[in-house]
């Protein structure tokens, strides 16, 4: 595979951009080698600057659930551009998307649009604190909630990959209000709450974790948190930036039948444009300014182009429930194929999967939290990643990121991935 243009661009990028990238994981540091510079994307394919074509399993880290350059979303964006790109004033389109989100996501009665998942989670925590009058909150090890200061404590995603779970610049004053529990450990959460009586404003989690690889909730874990929060007057926040509109049109809360008080959203919600949102019960959301005292604002929030893209995406998902059965079928086909390969090669690596989320962990241990995820052989993952890339499969460049399927993948594409997996495993083991 020829990647000389990407190599040149990456070298040039170092001069004007820190590390050559605008988000750390893109630099491929966890897997070695130079990152590919992408020139265009269409359907299930990415094309790099050297003209190589790849089957996509990142899909912009989630948003492109329908594949790239989907005609309905492209048309909606082009149409919106003709009437101006930003007004800084309310538009009818914002009511439409708010009403659609409320109709799709079970626990959301009112919703505020922001510009990223990071903004959504930062705002949700401020709101939970303002609403309860309490300062502390509980998060889970290996969960990633964007790069807000109070979340960069044992965080997943790039923070794991870069080996800086506690970033310099986050003050001890901030960190002391973030309480940590092992993922999937309800007893540990109960102990934390007991040890901090009437001090815990919120519990925030990824209902299906995706930022330490894909990790499913244990039976009863989500409901146990719900019950505990009800008993203790704690605000339960599902960070559905990744799972929202992905695991079902109403996200993980619809899939598992457990409803949080506040939901944070992002990624898919913008159809590829920079959008986030947080929503929940009316009584809580009415604490947000200007209805209530908790301040939160945004010059470009509810941006008309972004709203048009998001509206087109959500409308499509709302009107085509077959999206979710298609993704489930693709996920099952991938899992079965990988299982057959492992049997053939006498391997026992752990795989996790729900709908269109998938992880292959290079460990034979069960993976249910951050510690067990870290038993993976990340060096082996790096070699496997490169072997897959050379066979035209573009995986997330880290063991600790979920793979994302899109509806643009046909059975043939899935079979190509399965074949590449077998060849790659044979090469690297
Ligand atoms: C990606 C992600 C975020 C951060 O969203 P950004 O748009 O990157 O700021 C927050 N929470 C979860 C669960 C995510 O996957």
C-alpha cells in the first residue's frame, strides 16, 4: 500500500497543528505508523490522499450510521446552505428537531441543542448540580464523557490510548468532586453514595460503554443504578452520545427499558455536523437558563445547517426501523464469522457485540470493566490493525474503541472483513 502523500501531509501538519491532528486518537499513536489523510468518503468507503480505498468501521466515530454521503442528508445540507449559514436567533427548524428527539428518546421531555458531546455532558453535570444543590458526581473508570475537566479522571477513549488518564491542567480542586467506581460494580456505587451522604448530585455512565472497547452492562446494573438514584435523590445521566439513535431509535434506554433523568446526545444526532444535545424531565430541564437559573449558552447552538443535517438523519432513522434490524443482522454476521475463524485457528479472544457496536479484545478473559479490558494485548492489536489496514479494512486505531457498523455495509462487505480478519490473524500470531 502506497501512502506517501499521507506521510508527507502528516510531516507538514506537525508544523502548524499540535501532533499534526485536531483530535489525538487520529494520530495512530496506539497502533504505530502514520495516519491516513482522508480525501473523500462515500457509502461504506473511505478514500485517502494516495487513492487507497477502505471499508469503514469507524464511520467518523459513530455519526455516519447510514454510511458516508447519504443522499438525503447531503440534499438537506445543500438546501439549508442556500438560505444562510447562521442567524444567532431562533428558527422553526429547532422546534422540529426538538419535537422529533422528544418523540424518539423515551426519557426526554425537553431538550437543549449544543455543538458537541463534550458540551452536552459538561452542561448536564452543571444542571444536575444546580438542580440538586450538591457538588459531587460519580463516574465509572474507563467511561469517556468528552474532555471537560471533571471527566478527565480515569477516562476512556483517547485518554486511555494516550496513557494520560489524568490530564495536566485538571486541578485537584476539580478532581476531588469526581468520585470513581469500577464499571458494572453496583456495590461499589452504593458504598460511594453511603460514604458521601447527600453530596452526590449525579451518576453518569455510558449505558453500553464504547470508549474502552464495547462493554455491555451486567444484568440488573442499569436498573440498580436507577433504583439507587430514586432512593437517594440523585440525577441519573445516561451519556448516550455514542449509543443514542444507534442501539435503537431511542438509544440504550429504549433497548434496556431503563430511563435516566438526563440524557446526553451527540455524534449521530448531527448527521456528520458538529452537534450535541442534552435533554430529560421537564422539571429538570426547566432549570436551564433562561427558564431557570443554570446558565448555558452557545453562539452557534441550533445552527441551521447542522439542524438540517440532524433533522434529515433523525427523520430517516425514525421512519426506517429496518435500519436497526439490518445493523443487528450485520453485527451478528460479523460475530459469527469471527467466531468461526477463531475456532478454526484455535483462538479464544473475547468479542463483545450489541447491534452495530463490536469489539475484539486480545484477551481470553471476560471483559466487563476497565481492568478486565486492560488485560488485552495492545501490542498485538497494533499489529492486527496494520494487517487489516493493508487489506483495505479501516478499524479504529486503538484496542479501546468500539467498531461501528453502518447500513452501507452489505453482506459482501462483512464477508470481506471476515476474510481479512482470518488472514490478518494468521499474519500477526
Ligand atoms: C464521543 C463521546 C463524547 C464526546 O463527544 P464529542 O462530540 O467528541 O465532544 C462524550 N461521551 C461519549 C459516550 C462519547 O462517545
